[in-house]
């Protein structure tokens, strides 16, 4: 059975993702657990099951909220990959947006990838938070970066898949240390 986990890159979720993944589980992580960004990769994999793990207190959803409700500026790449999913959607609060994010992405997964989707909006207030590290790492979908708990983790088949997320990490979240670990050794980008 092909199993996929999709989650946010947030440092508070790494342990949650790892405890749900066996050695064969494929893991995708980006800003906001944004399914649109991974859709073509997911269709290639053809998973039998998707575990979808967005979360509360999400910086990506705060970014979406500020762009949609306050007119904050973002690049066309970020608009296309993250913001466009919410075009024409109604929400008033960040909490409504986080629930909407979970709902829209679950619907997209069920419509485009597999009907076997298990969604859990992870309440980060109920987690024990690791020490936060001001670093972002990119890993391939098979990696289990247990030594990077506390850092922000991006995972996909190619670093090009998460270009908008790297942009968000640099320009909106202020990260200076971003590493590509897809070749086995982590190299600063």
C-alpha cells in the first residue's frame, strides 16, 4: 500500500509527522500543507492513502490572511502556488481560514488523488514544542530527518517544487539559513 503524509514545514510538526510515518511512507511538506503545489507529484505516485496534517497557528495561513484581507504584497509565484487556492472563498478569522485550508485541500486530494484521505487539523497548542532552530532544510520524500527536530523541513521530489516555500521562508519569515539536503550532504542555498 502506497501511503503519503502531507504536512506543513513548521518546526512544531516534525515529531508528529515522523511518528505517523513508517519506513515506506512518502512525506511531502511545504508552507501551509499546500496540496496544489504537490498535485502533479501525488498523481505520479498514485497513493492508496493520504494522511493530511495541516495545523493551527500556521504562518502560511497568516500570510494568506494578510494578502487576502489586508492586501499585503507577494510574488506571482507565491500567489499562484499558495494564495490562489483561496480565491473567491469566504472567511473572516484566521481560525476560519485554517479550517477552510484543511477542507479545501482534503477535497482536492479526494477529487484528484484518492478517496482515502485522513485529515487532522493539528492543534499545536496541545503539542510539546521542540527547541526552535532558525534553519530550513529541504529533503527528498523518503527522508526521515530525525536530527533536524526543531528546524523547518521542506520535503518533495525536487527542490524546484518548493520554490515558493523557499521564497516565503526567506522573504516573509526572515530565514537566512536554508539548506538543500537532497544529495545526502546538506548544502546552503
